[in-house]
C-alpha cells in the first residue's frame, strides 16, 4: 500500500509541476488588462483550443499589463525562455514596438512567433467627395507633390497607422518618406473626421474603424491591405491588385519562448491551425469584425521577420529611432 500511495503522490507532483508536457495545462499571457485585443486573443483562442480538443485542459489566462506589452515580453525572455506550455498574445503593435526598440533593448529574435489567425485589415480611405478615385491616383499625387497629401491616423508618428501608407509608397519607388505629412490623432474616428472635414486628404487605419462611416457614405476606401478582398466588402480592391505588394493588418496571434523545441513549436502551430479551421473561430471573427488571416509556423515567422526589418528601416528614416 505504501509503495502504491507513493507512486500516486509522485505522479500528482509530476503533473502539477508540468514535467509531463502533454498533461500539463497551457498558459496564455495577455500583456494587457482584461477587455482589450490581447486579452481577447488569449481567451478566445484558448477556449476554442479546449472546445475542439486541441488541448486536454482549459488554457489558463494570465493578464500581465505594462510597458505596452514590454513587461510580459521581458518576463518570457528572462524568466520563462524554455517553457513549452506557454503562449503569449501578440499583434502588429508587438512587432512595431520591437522594431522601434520600445522594449528596452529587447529584440524580436528573442522569442518565436508561432502564428496569426485573424486580423483587422489595414485600409487607406478618403472622403466620399475626394478627387482621388483610386490608390494609384493618391500615390501619383504624392509622387508629384509630397506636400499635397496629408494622412490622418489613430497612432502616433511612427506607429503602425503611419507606416501603412509609407509601405505602399516604398513599393511605388518613393523614398522621401519624411516629406509625407502625417497627423496622429486619438483613434480612427478622429482620423476620419479630419479627412471628411477636409483637414487631411486621406486617412490610414483599420477596417473596423471605418465600417459605420463607409455604410453612411462619408468615406471611400481606396484599398484594403490584405492578401485578398475582405468578405462582406468585396467591392474594395486590395493594394496588391493595384500594383503594390503590401499586406498590413492588425493581426491577432501568438508568440512562444525561443528555447522550446522545434517539435513543440510545430505542435503549437498545428493547434493554432486547428483553431483557424474551426467553425467556432469563424464565428468569433464574425462577431468581432476580424477578417481571415492565417499564417502559422515558419511562414508566419518569416512574415514577422520581414515586417520588423521594414518598420525598423522606416522608423530610422523618420527619426523615430536611432
């Protein structure tokens, strides 16, 4: 009896400490308070993983706000660098801040980006009565006279909204990005108000910010910055089909500690793919205004590497970083 009791107790300790990876509960860190985008990512993806059987136990969600995601990033890098059961919510803001050295010297290669399975599509819009009928019209005007077009956006100078038109201009062969006017305001609604009121000629933001204004006929979206047209907005062309190979979305995804095995990294990628393929996730995206955007495993890591390099280069050119 004693041996049997000891064996039972030993097994319980192993499971509790997480030494058996398959049986231990996964944890998802949301680098912000409850209610935001990162919290949504952890709670929705974690719940669906369990509901569809991708994980054996409910995913524990830990909120760790601070430094725009930097506190959680530092905790993962410095304290949990080889934890195979840890996933962390991330978005385009994460990679933008890493590219701009906003996390106190930490870099994007200190973790592994495992995947993104939904996104708020980036857009470029103008007022409904604007003379600019297409993205090409707008880009041609800027190339002819950079001072003739000012953009409004909901991020600060050097933020992701600012980067979107600059990425398009870079594709167009325009390099004098400091000559492009950008006004950072408090959110997408204010950016639209500036544009509709004629204070700026265009706005840069996300699809979720402009839907109601689009339906009211206040604005015209010249381009959506996705691989394919967004379901439900099939009349809006992508930047790619207008000749600019730019995908700029506020993706919702995950990173994992750098020190985990390649096998474990691929397991997390596979689990995320299962969520992406589920009816539950399709409904969650519909309910929350997200568009399909599925990149997992090495494909997503390569996308992030390119994005970080592009934003770092443009941030230096803008004087946002040294």
